[in-house]
């Protein structure tokens, strides 16, 4: 019990920054063996084992879905391809997490170095970091919880159906089936191997859940802390000019001191932008694949939900699946919005400060900072730009599709 409470300390409000910092991604990826660590040089054996487990699951599930399509069993095909698409994209994420393992470690250490810079230890800056870290931990926990509930619903569905048939004494209708439709050899679907096959298939679902909880959580946590860095930089600019608010003119020594601080702010601003671009490039394929797969999963889930009609358990399953898919999508869109809005806030703060104290030559530093921060730092990938506006457009399109399908019923 104490171990469980240690794992979920990040849900409490009175914890230190270290407790919140990458809490959900570290928990999820460490279980799977994909946490990059300090150097990213070593590959834990469990990472390769989980990759092989999910690869088998994806191959057998896609094969089963194609067979259902070939037999014109559309409902079963969609029911199979819906989780298969998520698992296939998760397998791609696993490969890319291993491929860029060292780069992710470098980025994480660089972000940690910027965030825990001893020069940024003013109370307001500590509050900004703590606020963003706590928010990221709680938001990341939501899609992980939704995915875990969905996977558990899938895994318990055959057991619940068997229990209901048993209680109703309908033994002639009693047939065991697996949580996910996968093409397996007949020997593995009969006694005494069926329980082991059931556990294996159920476990592939949890590999998917913890991997997308870790990989997507890593993305959002990184975006949240980049946003925190931009806000910390804004607080730093305000604190630079605060001692001179009542001055009409500054001495040469004060001007020199202010200029050196201004140069330091510009250097840090450039470092944050470079880190953002480096991270975005490493996550381009993952983000693009996630948007495409999430759109397909939401579409499949809604079609299945409308097809099932009054089937209570099936409807609950696809409602949970749609919520999980939307939660994943929201993580990416909200992360992109945080980075864009906080990066442009820097120019407003700079313009509101008494920059007129600077001499004409020193004002070029102010102009350069304002010009560079006027354009938002984007997390855009080809064809998609993660933002809340994009998320709202996806919801609007989904609602239109539902209304269209309902009109044909």
C-alpha cells in the first residue's frame, strides 16, 4: 500500500517539484523499459520483450481484421481494426522511442538544467515551475486512466459475458473468446493453453496503454515545461526592470548591469527555442502518426457505437474508447497551445517594461527580442498543427459525422 501511495504522490497538492517532474511519463515508460535515463545508451531487456509482445499482437490483430473484412463482417472488422490501429501506432512509437533514445535523454537533461537553473530561484519563478509541473502530472494521468479503463473493459468483457450466461443457466450458448480478436493457432485457443493465451492477449492491451501514456505524456510534459520556461523568462524580465520603475534616468553602471541581464535573457530565449525545435523534429513522425490514427480510431468507434445501438456493454466499451482517443488528442493539442501562447507573451511583457532607459544602441537588444517573440513557437508537423483550435475542429467534424449517420437510420 505504501508503494502504491509513493507511485501516485503526484496527485497530491503539497508535493515538491521533483515529485511532479515527468511523473506519469517516467512511471509508464519505466515499467515498459523505455524511459531514456541519464544517457540513453542502454536498452533494458524488458523494452525488447514488450516490443516483441506488441508486434505479435499487432500482426495477429490486423490479420484477423482483414479476414473479417474479406468475409464482409463489417462490425467485427471495425471492432478488430479499432484497437489494432492504436496498437500499430504504439508499436511505431516504441520503435522511435528506441531510435531517438539518446536524443530524448539529452533533451530531458537539457530541459532539467534550464528549469532547475539556480539563477531562476525567485519565489514567483518557483511558483510558475511548480504550477506547470503539477498541471502536467494531473492532465497526463487522465488519458492514462481513460486508456486503462478502456483496456480493462475489453479484457473483462468475455469474463462478464460468460458469468451472465452461467447465472442465466444458458450453458448451450457458453463460448469462451479472447478480449481482442487475434488470429491464433487453434491449439492455443483450447485447453490447457487458452488461459495463457487469454493473459497474453490481455497484456498486449496494457503494453499499448502504458506506452501511449508514457510517449504522449512525455510530449505534453515537455511542452508544459517549455511553456513554464517562457513564463519564467517573462518573470525574469519584469524583475530586471522592477528596481528602476521610479527612475527617470539610469547611471552608466546601472545601464551596463541591465544590458548584461538583457543579453543573458536573450541567450536563454535562444536556448529554449533551439530546444523546442530539436524536440519537435524528434517527435514529428510520432505526432503525425498520432493525429492520423486518432482520427481513424474516433471514426471507427463512432460507427461501432451507432451500429451497436442499445447493446449496453458494447456501447460502454466504445464510449470509453472514444473518450480515451479524444484524451490522447487533447494532450497534443493543449501542449501545442501552451507553447505558442507562452512564447508570444514574451513580447508583450518586454514592450510593457520601461525599455526607454536604454541607449539607442542597447535598444537593438529589445527590438531583437520583441521581433523574435512576436512569431509563436509552433509544434506544427506536416498537415497538422497541434492546438486547441485544431481539437475543436476535430470535435465539430465528429459531431457532423454523427448527425449525418443518424439521419440515415
